[in-house]
C-alpha cells in the first residue's frame, strides 16, 4: 500500500501528530545549529559608524574626531578603514560621553531616581498583527539606545523565545519559563528564569507549552480563592527585579485570557498592534470592548483601579501605496486621534526575510539586502521605536 494513503486507510491518531511534532522539532534544531555555527547560538553583528552615531545622537564627524583625539578607544576596522562597533563598545562610548560630553544625562535615557519601571504589554485579539515582530524590534532598539531591557514571552506558542535562538520544546521542556514564576504551586523567583541573551543590555524570560496550563490553573485558583489572584501575580513577581531594568516588554498571546489579563494588570502602558483593514479594526474593537468589561471585573476583585500611563495603537504591516489601507489608517486616526502612533510599521520584505531566519533588521547583515530595502525597513522600525520612546520619557516626566 502507498504510504501516502495510510492516513485514509487507518486514520491519523494522536501518536501520528506527536511524530510530526518530533520530526519538525529535530529538523528545526538542526537548522538552528547550522544557522548559528560555530557558536550554535545567535550572535549580534557589528554596527557601522553611521548607525552608532544615530544611536548615540551625535554626528559622524564628532564620532570620527573623538577617535582621532584619542578620547574614544579604537575599534574594528575593515580593509577600507571603516569602523564597526559591537553593542558593548557602543555602550562604552555612551559611558565616555556621559562623563565628558555636554548634556551628560541625555546619553543615559533610562530611569532616574523616582522613575517607575515601565512595563509595556503588546496586545491584540488576533494573530498576524506583528505583535512579536514589534516586541523584539522595540526591545533591541531600546537596548541599543542604552536602556536596560527585559522581555517576557507570555505566549505559549513561544515565538519570541524562538526568535532569541532558543528551542523551547527542547530546552525548557522540564521548566525554566515564565510559567514557573507565575504558577500557583512551587512558584520560583522571576530571577531564576531570566535568560541572558546575545544582545547587550537585553534579557528575556522564555515561554513554553506548559504556560497554557496557567489558564486552567487560574480558573481553579479563583474557585478556591487562592491568593494572590492572577491579576496581582506578575506585578508582585516583577518587584523582585524592578531595580535591574528600565523597560519591560511583554509579548501577549492573541486572546483575552488570564495570561493577557495578568499582563494588563501589571502594565504601565499598552501598545495595541493593528493591521489597517476593516476586519482587523473590527476585531480590535471587539477586543477593546471585552477588555474594558473584563478589567472592570478585575478591579472589583483586587479592590483598586487598573490604570496605564498611556495606551497607543500601532499600525502594522502598512503599505503606503495601498489605497484601502491608507483609507483605513486615516479612518482609525479620525476616531482615536492622538492615541494612534504617527509612525506606522511598514510591511517590508527585509523584515519578513530576516524573520525567516529568526532575525531582525538589527541583526541581519545589511549587505544581504538591496540598500534601499533595508534602509526603508530600518527607518520605519527606528521611527516607531523613537516615537514610543518619547512617550515613555513623557511618562517619566521628561520632554
């Protein structure tokens, strides 16, 4: 009998699906190791003088002169004499500028005395709205800008975890994820599950399939009146590491379950991603309505209001040449006015192609792309991150 027809003759059972999963996991693990040889872990590229000048907010001539006068240490140069910097070296230059430059505080944009930890949840009701893409690009941009960043993967599908070069079904099958820090029995400190990444100043807390158990366990915990309830668990967990970071970014699952509600209750700000199409906007409207009603119930349960410093809507997968998309983006801005970010995240082949190898536009070698394509993607992502950074700074009472 042809093996291709076995499923029709005998039926496909759960063991067959498990075999599919095992085969895919093994193959993906091999591909990951090939992609990241010889380290078998992701590594971050070096950045050009132009990129570094933009990150430090200085001119390229200032950067060049600082090297000439010896106030900046020398870094790697190619055979044409062009300088390239690691993320750590960028941070060392930032330290020097803070000590010796004018407006020293501007080179350290993170928290100051009295500033509270900014916890941003990236949310939407449906998949495909670039939540994970937005989260990881924002996290990396802010780390490069000098912020101390922690990202939490709160989606059991663990796409963000995979983006960082981990294989959750292999490396965290026995634990070591955000679930361990949120569960109702044998809870561990958040610091026990924080992973250092290849990205300077950027740490992450991984997810895995076990995280889906949190939904069922929370329902049981509510019935048994266990304390602290779900709406307070993440906020309390974050208190342990609060002094170690400036910004926490949370990639939420694409539904309004207990995981998302746990994140919302712990957040100081929300970023709602939305594709500018009628069905996507209608879905987002339903999400906001349901979220409003559900958060009211949470407030009654915890005895306090849930408030955020800001709620911003980020238009994603945007194509300026697409007439209907432009129309829907304008419609969204007319309804929500200043809550919609001015900068959209463009639909870009550079972003999607980089994602095929679990990379971002900050990680890929720019030489692999047409210069115009990668520059357009970087301009878009940087614009979004910089605009949201201003919102964060305003929440700290600056600018």
